[in-house]
């Protein structure tokens, strides 16, 4: 097939679902992809994470000449184009955007923000974050090219500028994509209520009047959540930290523990700064804070974990000291909840397991209840609230809006131009 001098966009996955976004932009002999994760469907209880299993369950799409050839994958799609230039971009580290990067052909360059590269390498240092490559050591993470904000990568005649946005994964970015005939924008995941809202607003300005805006719409997917008495209403990341501080102050003589999503290193940093008690992190998380912010913080090891050379040994707190404490520390717990002393308080701040959709969540709650641990959910969405989605669209004024990464794309409207609702696998010619 002779390639036309037209820009095409193919929506391989990430349509009518949350996560697993894989979109391709092509022009002449070049094409780029973003992102490279999987859909999150724990209820399927799959026997393994082999590529064929993920494909058969539609958690990842059929992709031509992109998967590692050693996987013996046979492309089942209809694309007959051949390309001389290929690249993949990751908007951020969340697994629905990054989980299958070890299945990517090693010859294909993978670009992301340098902060995202550092976080992924740290989170996968034990080989239990990303899907492992069957051809490498368990803790292998494929090579990534870390970019600075506003770096521009040329892939054939396609240029891609990586632009920071605020999200609950530090180092998140949007993409400004230019071909000779079109200006295309991909928001990644973003919001207007985090610690770095100015990044999202600056991105909107740069994306002004884009020809195509591919925009996430997670928050419009669900009805407003009913308050259950165990979750505090949180309006922003700043509000969350204030609630956290209040909980600590209200419990001066009680065992206090918490956990959060490790990629949200900014939240951890703000909690450490504001907490009335000394915050003690699990050693891997302390190493991540050191990697990203250059800050040494108190930490502990669990399960006879290997020592981390970069951590300050004078800041290590023993696990036994933390279990016995009632007044000095609030510490991050990631497992072994049965060890906690009865009558304590635990703060769940967007940590794993994330919610009722995960079968592990009920077991986790029961483990706390069995030990008479009070559970408080303190969450703040990484995604723009519905009104803020409308505000982002108003700031950008796109000529064409394409809602993605949502169960209800029809709820996003574009007063400034057209809107399309593509189907999975659909290719459009601009």
C-alpha cells in the first residue's frame, strides 16, 4: 500500500474504557504511539500475563511490528503499511499507560519525562510492577529515553513536544504533535486541583486551537460517589494534606499508619512536610523520594529486605520500634497488616488495592477489621473534575474533540468545533 501524504490517527485501544490507551499517529513513512499500558480487569483472574493471554482478553490491541519479535507474536490486524520511523511515548507511569513496555520491541525508542523514567525504574526494581520480559532478568526494565519538559523529538516528519501536566503520577505529561498538515494534542491524564495546577494551565495555553484534542474523561464515567462515612470529602491535594494533618493531630496517643500510591511522590513530600508526627516510609519509597527530590527521610525495612546503599543509615527506624509506637511516628505500611497493634488508625490514600472493583480490596479491609484497626479513606482524584474538563476545553478551543479514556465519552462536548466518538480500532484520516 502506498502511503498517502495525509495524517492518520488510529485508536487501537482506550475507547469506551478507562486505561489501556494505545493511539497511533502516522504521516508518510513515520508513526508514533502513546501510551503502552494495559486495561485493568482484575476480575478476569487471568492465569498469566503472557501477550497471547492479554490479546485474547482484549486488554491490549493487535499491533503490527511493535511487539518484541522474540515473543513469536503473529499480527492479526489489517494494517499493510510499512514505516521507516517508529517511536513510543509514555505520558506517565500508571500501569494502564506503562505496564507492557517490556513487551515493546527493543529496537523501538521509548520516550517519557525523566521523572517518569526514574519512578518506573525504582518501582520495578524487584520486577513486580511492570509485566516482566520472559527474555531478561526478573527485575529488568526496558530502556527509556528521559526527556526534559518541552523537549521536542522528531520522528520522520512528525514532531512531538512533551509538556508537563498535573496528575497524581509525578512526571506526567501531555503531547503536542505536529505533522506538516496538522496540530494534534493528547492530554494524557491531567487535572486542575493538584499541587502543580500551573503546569496544566500552561499546557492548555500551548494547545490553544489545536486541530485535534484527544482528551481523557475519567471523571465523567461514574455517578457522584455516595459518602460512606469512611471517606473524607477532598477537593484538592492541598485539602487532602490538611485532612491528613487533622487526623494525626486528633489522635495523639494511638498507633498511626497510612499508605498511598507510590507514583504520587508529590503527595508524600507534602505529607512529610506538614505532618505533626515524624513520617516514616518503607525503604523503597524513601529511596524514590531521594531519587526525585534529593531528600533523605526516615525509613524502615520490611521482610528482611536488602539494604539500599543510597539511604542515610542514621535515619533508619526498626520495624519493632514502629509497631510499639503510639505518639511519635506515622508510618507507611504496605503489607503484613496482621502485625499492627489493635486499636490503631490507618489512612488509605489512593493506595493499592484501589477499590471495590479489585477482589483484593474486601480481603484487605477484613484484615484491618480483624485487628480492630480503624480505616479512613483519604482520596483525591488524579483526573480533572467534570466542570474542569469543560474548563480545559474552553481554554484550548479545539477544532475537533475526541474524548478517550472514559466510559461515557458522549458527555464531553465541544462548543468550539466538532466532536467524534471513535470505536476501538478505528482509523481516521485528517
